């Protein structure tokens, strides 16, 4: 196939991805799922076979994977990781390990062998960062408790890509323990060498080049240099017989901690989107719709098993960390999908002889099904979480009910994060008449330390409101950042306490009218407050 034929095939694949992605967006599905379906329809076995340049496009898609890992490295910083908190980091690590353990046990029960079972579990243990974040953003759930929990786990999963990519080739190694130990030692030495070379090259050479006026102030040259760094590091890791993922991620990580990190992230964003589209489209080329149809029961069974294991592992972990049961299950529903790196790890596993072509087809098919249902699961997760928190797993014990019945609070403060603590300062003189409700144990402990009565519960369920004697409430302040959570609390309080004055925090201006229409008396917008603070800061600088 000559250059022009290849160009036509790429254009046709991108056009199919655009059409399918647009249709998915119209029905509130992730466009990335549309890209997968587009590849299935226009190319590969059992399809229309309009796109036939599978191997060439897959090569381009591999560049998309490299750029994806490079961009992940750009977003990586130790301060951001540590900012997640030790418990959330531990939860992310345990999620990967426990999911791999459970699915490995399932593989052994099916007589797949230890190496094959480990390889399969590594493939499906990771969730789709691109899909989950896109749906959470579209549903305005990023600021919800399950959204914040999901982001923490996804970040840890992204970091786990590199060690898992190094693990797969090792599982394919044959020989005794001594030869395997030598291979591990060789990988460690080669990895240390590549990281050292990249560190010296990027921090001494590349950063100095970027500091020059002719380069640093020229956006085109910065884009070219960034791509050279990302792809060059990918090639270096491949040349050292390591996973290309290691080189791309490390290069991005070093540049992500440089003074040019923000500019580089913005410059490569558009290129990353195009290559990511080609990657998902090429994955669709690998799927065989006829094979999926003939083995539909197997595909559905595998999808159900994978989703069930991943959802329950996440739900149990967050429940152990004292998150409400409904919120824990909702987080699990957000993270039940199989991520895009499953296809990368799967190609490695098949190349190493760990899985057969049929097994790979089954895993790819199950991954696609999981991605198809993920937007629906995330859509219904908040409602299911709220219902579970208030009905199946009642948030109030007997002691809590007794405490609510004994006191007659006239003010309710929902949420004790930074915004809640700010509101609490104005209520501190009447602390004995204020009840603070927060989902997290840290918020409850902080409120009690400040002298307030505080209770760990989900105010969106209405359970706590029924025992609070809402007819006595004079003031209700809702400070939680999530739109859906705030709206649920507002609607129930307005129904139960029609005479109370309700003040609501709105993270975004576009939601303010919705809160007013639902009965809020006062709506305070974060965006306006930020603008006011910036204005005051500028005025202080000018008068200094």
C-alpha cells in the first residue's frame, strides 16, 4: 500500500470515528466508545472492511499510546500524588493488587495457568481514565464524593501502567529461577540506565534549550521539541529492550516538573486527541463482530465477571475506609470498566505467547462491552448511592437518633470542607445551635474540634432530616461542591422545612439559576468569589 492509499485509510477511519463519536455524544455516551465501534464497523474481520491498512494504522496507534503515556507523565507530580492522601493512595494500590488477585484466582479455577491468569488480570485491573473522566465531567460529578474517589484511584492506576508493562514480558520468560533473576536484574539495570540518561538529557540539555528566547517563545518549536522528547524516549526504552511505556512516561514526568510544564501540556493536547482517536479506532479494527456474535454468551459472562469483581473490590475498599456504603458502591460503578491500556498489555501478552488469539478476542470484546455500559453505570451511580445510603444501609445508629431527638438545632450546615469551615466562622457564637453533617470522618472531627455538634451521614438521603425536626430549622447552609448532591439536599430541605432560609454554594455559575428555581434563597458562586478575591489582590498590589 502506497503513501496515498494509507492516507486515504487514515482519513476514512477518522471520519468514521467522528461520525460514531458524534452519535455517542448525542445519546450522552463517551465519544471514545464511538471510536471503538467505528473501528469495528469499517475495518477488521467480519466488518465492512472499508479500512484495510490495519498494520500501518496500528503502527500509528502505537504512537498514540506513546503520546498518551507521555501526557500522563506531564500530569504526574509527587506533590499531586501526596495531595491525594495516604488512605486514597493505599486504596488505589490495593485496588490493583486485589483485583489482580481475584481475577488470577478465577483464571486458575478455569485451568488457564498462573502466567496466563496473571497476564489477563493485569490487562483488566485498570480502568479507562479517558472514558471515566469524560463521563464524570459531562455529568457534573467530578466534585462529588464518588468523583473525587475515582480520580484518586485512576491516578494510581495510571502509575501502575509502567510496572505492569514490565511484568508482562517477564511472565513470558521461560527457564529456571536463576535465569529469571538475571533477566529481572538486567531489566532493573537497563531501566536505571534509561532513566539516568533521560534525566541528564532532559534536565541539562532540553530544559536549557527551552530557556532560550528563540525556542521558549516560539510555540511551534516547543511542540516539535516536545514530540521529539516523547517519541525519542519511547525509542530509547525500546532499544534497551524495555517497555516503551517506561520511556514515554519518564520523559513526560521529567518535563512535567520543569518550568515549561503548563505550556507543553497545552501544546501537545490537540496532537494527543488525534492520536488517541486513532488508537481507539485501531483497537476497534482488532475486534471481530462476527466472533463476538458467535460467542456472545462467553463475552457477556466475561464482562459480567470483570465488572462484578472490579466494582466489589472498590466498594469494599472504600467502605473499609469508612466511606458510606452507597458512595463506596457508586465509586465502584465508576471504575468497573476495562481501560485502554488493556489493549496495549494484551498485545504484549499475545506477543509473549501468554494468551491465544481467541483469548485475546474474548478480552477485547469484554473490554468493549464494559466501556459501552460505563456511561450508563456512572449516570445511575449517584441515585443508587443516595438510595443505599438512606434505605439499605441506614446512616444513623440508635445513639445518633437519640442525639437528634434530644437537641433542637435551628441551623444546619451541610459539608465541612474549606467552604464549610468558612461558613462556620460566622456561626461559631451559636455553635450549640448548629448541627454539622459531613460524609467524611475528617470533616466531622474538624467540626467537633471547632465546638460544633457534628454527625457523619449522607444528607442527600433525607434520613437524617426526618429525625432533625426540620420544621424547627431557621437557617440551612449547603457547602458541598457537587451539583447533584447539593440539589438533592436542597430539594428535600425545601420540602421538609418550607420556612427555613437556605443558602447554597454553587461551584459553577451555570448551576445558580437551577438552585434558585429549586427554592434556594441565597446562592453564592465560587466563580464570583474567585473574581472578587483576584480583584482585591490586584488592588493591594497596586497600592503597595
